[in-house]
C-alpha cells in the first residue's frame, strides 16, 4: 500500500510556483502544484489528457476561450493539446493536482 499525503507534499515558493511529482509511471503522471497569491502557469498546450483537481484554495482556470474559478470538490477535464493557463487571483494559497493520462511521454 502506498499512501501519498498531499499536505506533506506541498511546496510553496515566493518567487515561482511550487511543484512536486507524486506519481510518475508509464501511463500516469500526477503532479501537485502550489501557488502563492498572484502566481500562475502561463498559457501552454496540454501535453496529455489532463484532469485538474483543487486540493485547497481557489484558482482561475482558462481552457481555450473558457474561464472558470474552481475550488475543492470538482474535477476539470482538459483534452490533449488544449490551450490552458492557471492563476491564483485570490489572497489565499492554492494547491491543485495535475493528473495526466497517459503519461506525456506516451503521447504521439
């Protein structure tokens, strides 16, 4: 049995986003990303099929031309190659999971 404690794996940095790779297998990658207020991941294209899940806080997620604010308790599905960005516009810390399947190295 392998239990991953999300709270223990949070990484916050003042200068840039925090990042921790939790699972790295052939068909699955799970990363935990942590933002201080005002931090963001700039526009990029999803390099796999991605599911985003907020652990705590609230983030602003832009997928293509659609923008939504999301907190804990919801999953956001992002298709492969979709343009996306994520921002923490709140005054609280934000932590979320980035679940990629298959692993980006398996995408062609």
